[in-house]
C-alpha cells in the first residue's frame, strides 16, 4: 500500500495529498454516509495526463480508484475507503472553448455548475442541467450521476445536453466519444452510456456540452397552498395534463414547509398547508402563469402571484432552504424516487401509508413538474436505522410499481445498490455488469458501488 | 438450413414466409445495396412471443437474425442474405397506450412514423423525431438507426424522445429498459445504448415515447436563393449564430434544385442557384421569419416569403422530391455526414475539392439547421464504382476532421462499417465490440453489419 503511494508521488509529486484532512474528507459526500476507513491518498489531478498517470499506476498495482468532484453526491458514490485512491478532478475546472455559433462549450469536469452558468451568460447562453446544488456541485458530477435538477420537464435531462466526452479508461488510455455536431449515430452511444455511470466505466476528463440561448422574456412566479398534500399533487398533475409547461414546479409538503419557515425565521405557515411554487418563463410567461393560476385555483389551491422579482426570489429561497431545514431536524437521509406525473397523487398516498406502517414522518419535497420526489428520513445519530431502510425499501417498490424508478437524479452509489436488481431485473443487471467488465476488466473503477450486491 | 425453416414453421406456422417475393424483398433496403443471396425465411412477427420464439430457434441453431421494419434504411443495415433469418416486426404496429397527462405513448415497433403522428394529433400531441421518410418508415427503424430528421435542432434527436424500451435479447429473453418517468438514472442507460444499435444488440419490440404538445401558433416559410453554395451555407450558419431557431432549415445545391425542378416539371431555377428553405413555428413564427429574412438578405440571399400555406406546401414538396430526383439521374448513393453548423461553409469547400479531385458531381442537400449533409453520388448500374468509394472516403475524413461524423442519422449498416474504426479509434471500436459480445455472445444478431471489419 505504501508502495502505491510511493509510485503516485514519483509520478505526480505534490498533487498527491495524504494529509489527515484530505483523507478524512474523501471518505464522505453529502449523503451522510461515510466509508469505514480512510483511503490511501487523494490525487488532485490538474490535467488529463495526471488522470492517466494515476490510472496506469492503479492498473499496474490493482488498486481501486474512486473519482470525485466537489463531493456533493447524495448516494455515497464518491466515498473512498481503505486501500483505495481518491482521484479528485476538482482542480480541472477550465472552460476550454465556448462557441455561440455552434451552441456548444468544451469544459473540464471540475468546474462548478453555477460558475459555468455565470461564464456563459454574457454570451447569452446557458447549459440547462440545473441541480439545486449548482453553487457547490461540478459539471463532472452532474454528468457522472445524471443529476438533472429543477428544469428537466421543460429543458431536458443531462443526457439531452452532452454532445461528446473525453474519458480516461481504467488502464489510462484516453478515448473521445460523440462529436461536435448536433446529430451523429456512428456506433453505440457511449456518451449516453457514460452519463450516470458514477465512475464505474472511466473518468470523464472533458465534456462538450450542448448549450441553449438564454430564454427571452421575463420569469413569473406564483404559489398555491393546499390543505393536503394529495390535493397539491393532483393540482400539479392537472397543470401537466392541461398542456401548460412551467419552467419549474416544486411541491413542499406541510412538514417541509414548516421546517423551512422555522429555519428562516418566517411566520409559521397555515398548519397542514402544502405549497406549490411555480415559475413560468419566456415570451408567454404571463399568460402561462394566468392559466396555471386558474388550474390550481380550480383544484382547490389558494393562489398568490409574486408581485415582483424580489418576492419571487424570496419564494425560491424557501424552496432552496429545504436541505438545511431537514438537517436542522436531525440526520437526514434524502431519497430520490421518480414517477410519471399522473401518478404523483398515488405516490403521496403510498408515502402516507408507509409513514403509518413504519411509524415515521417522511417530509417530502418534489420536482412536481417532472415527477421526481425527495422524501426525507430524519433520525438521530450517524447510522441509518434498519426501520428506515425497511421504509425506504417500501418506498422504492411503490415507485417502481407506479412505472417509476428508485433514483431520478442522485444515482445508485453505495446506498441503493442493494435495490438495483429489483428495478432492472436479474437479466438486465447481468448485462449491465457485463458492460462494466468490458470497460474495467480488473474491477478497479469504483468497486463496491452501483453493482455491489449480486442479485 | 431446411431444419431451421422447419423449426420456425413448427413454432410460427403461417408467419414464416419463404415465397420468392418475400425472400427477394428482404435482401435490400432503400440504399441500393442488396445482399448477394436470399435469406432462409422471412418471419413476420405479430407479437413479442413470435420474436422470442424466433430468437430461441436462432440461438439453438446458431442462425443469424436480421431485424427489419419497412426496409427504408439507407445503409444496408436490414439487408438479409444467405443462411440468415429476416425477422420483420412490420406487422407489430399497434399503439398500446397514449397518455396526454404524462406526455407519453407506448407503441409497437412496426408502426409508421406518419401513422403515429396522425393518431396523436387529435390529442394535441406529437412525437418529434421526423425523418423525411416518415410516410414509409417505422418508429422501430427510426429508433434502430437514430434517424432524426428535419426538426432535430429545435426539437431534439431520437435519443431525447424515448423513455423506455422492451427488448428481446439474442436468446429470446425479454428485458425492459428505462421507465415511464421524465427522470431516472438507475444503472447504465441501456435505452440510449439501444438507440442507433441497428439490430446488433437485441430486437426492440416495444417503445415508450416521450411526446410533445403540438406547437401552438402558425408556421411560416421562406426561401432564399444564393449564387453559390458556400454563400448559402454561410447564410444558414449566420442564422444559427444570430440566435434565431428555425424549426426547419434546408439547403439544396444547384444541381439538386435543378434536378427537382426538372422532375416536377417546374420552370428551371436560375442557373447555379442554391436554395435555402426555412420554416419557423410557434407564437413567434412571424417575427422569427422576419429576423431570418433580414439575416439571409444581408448574407446575399434573394429572399421570398411564402404568401400562404399552399405556397409553403409547394416549396416543401420541392425539398421532399430530392430522393426521386436523384434516382432520376442514375443510381444514387446517399451519404449522411454531419458537422458543427459553423463548419458548413468549410464542408462545402471540401465537397467542391472532392468533386474536382475525383471528377464527380456530388449533388448535396443539407439539413442546414443542424449541420447534417446528404451528398449524393450518382452512377450507372448496381455496383458502386471504386472511385465513388474513394471520394466517399475523402468525404468522411473531411467531416470527421471538422469535428463531425460520418453518419448523422442513417447509421453504419454494411455500407460504412469499414470506416467505423476511423471515426471511433481502435480503442473505442474494441470497447463497442465488447459491448456487442455481452449482448450477443453467439454473434447471431445482424452479423457483418456495423462491426464487419476488424480495424
């Protein structure tokens, strides 16, 4: 083991960090999960060559490598433990090229999502994948997990917004997938295969991103309060069914809303009130807002239109304070199920059933525009209680039965690998494992993640 | 060989067709290429069980299977030859479900693209992938090749418009990839991997499609004529660079335009004139049309706005007559390169260079909105002359050097497999071949296509 560190130091010198702080930091992400032991070393790659050198040593010595960006994952996918190398690409954060004429940008993986957005705005451009964590999460992490965010129903998922990738393979070779053109169907779509592969197939060292023009016109925001969560879910489903397309439509249930108000020192909301917050954008923002207001009123919501951008910003600050508010209640395990939008009311029925059955409160926030729910389990201490995992199991099975999935945007990581085969089925699980072996015959890329358990 | 047919007849009875007409038909698609010999049999599957039965027999007897829809491919991917089974899914053409509230439809693969469009329209819905062949090509073929079409720049490629697939594997097992929700990142994206895989990984027997609402508002059409093709290409690139987004922007070079006018009995166009035809849609159709007219005039184009829908339809009929017009000149080999939009003028320079170098005329039509060009090689007889292949080789290398690809939407099939490794590189070629082996260890799924040649 010390031999591996010596080889890394020979090749990478001061980019190898074995300080206590670095090794401890690499054990965990934002999921609350933490590897039992520290890794061998943290390599802070500054170039493609650094990544290649690390992987050549890893292959030669059969040492596991866990790739890492800003460590904001929510499934433990980047957590690094005993005998492993933590390969950080956080310092590879340059924008290499912006082409407004071709609507593309070429970037390194370590750039923060929000930094990219700020760099593109002066050219009238943006990259649509917009996780709530955009100020602290990287583009590479967004790609590695397929993170998505709040705007997916209107502006697409990560898979729709990446044209090409540069990937270092397990043995240090570099390949380039995809192309710079809008279209291209040469061979299998390895670009899409890499998206959401959570560091198990290779290390993304460059990405050619498909950009959009900034949306002309204004944005408009409204809220609608409902006396129960099912009615709010039905209201959001009615908006989608009516054919209006909000840019963002977020649902906060009563416990979530109250916790955020308490955290921010705002007056308590009406007891039991669930809130939808809806943003429209573009040239039809005002008329779409009016139509959504009409639909939500008819569904029983108390609708309030934000009078200006300042009030709108306050309303979105309430939504963005969800994670800190949950952490203020205890240790939070954030789940990430996704269902068809028409099934949102049924999914909230299932959550209510599971709350009763397991004697838990499960505060839930939901990207209601696209059907992605984040139920939160709150508990004391570091260890997830077995009863919580049992309730999570019931939650996952309910989402899959409704035509959905156990992870909409956070990934499988280490926390959900035991349910992977339940969703995929054994046949597809084996095919996916076979693909993993094609890319990583020695099994050194993020082992124990995603495919941890044999079905 | 007769044993295989006997087994198929036992299992599938009258769905096994060994008539001369059926066997001959299965040898070719619309590329002009034809397999040297006839297949063993054509199986006309009517159900998932039929497909499974066929593949079980194929695996047991190690018989190659070539899946086929309407036979409109342009790369020979569905051409079926000696000792092979042609598995037609054309009769599996039902729409199983349409959900306006979830913006999805579940269909069988054999439905024609245009039939699906007509079925969805009364619900105010459409499926965006829109190949020029939509009246004669199937949804399954569209998925198998990643066919795309005219609307991709504004409304996305096939990969963006498929949520889930049911796939029969080489040995007859059935898997379901993806989910019915907008988001989902459970494991590797096998749905995207199947799109464009040209029958080499499995047989798509069902597809859950992501729909859009019909675009409100009108459509507007204009043409702009330029004295040379480079100026027209520069004009179209200027439109994209200016941030206006046409729904469709098509370029026809002088030879193409003259050939279509001759075929349709229209007055001859101005000698040497290249034509751009541009459609805008949505609530801003008129203002976007005005902006595009301004840009194209400034670029030297003679702009004419269609006065009504009748004139617009006539203009689009000219574009749609391209393939028959090419066939009227001789045997046509249609190529399918794609480049970044800013590189369109440079690509037309390359085409001019190749025309001179090889002493050929290469009439070219181009989806200028997305950078996808269809250069046509015209020759006498059935065999592609070696000089044409040499010119095609030069064409592919030029497109790749400009950051593009050798196929934007037609696929590799049999006609481009010898260039696959040139674009992918040997390392990626081997990875893709490895994936093929995971799905098809016995090598019975469309052998000799895509990966025909060892690099």
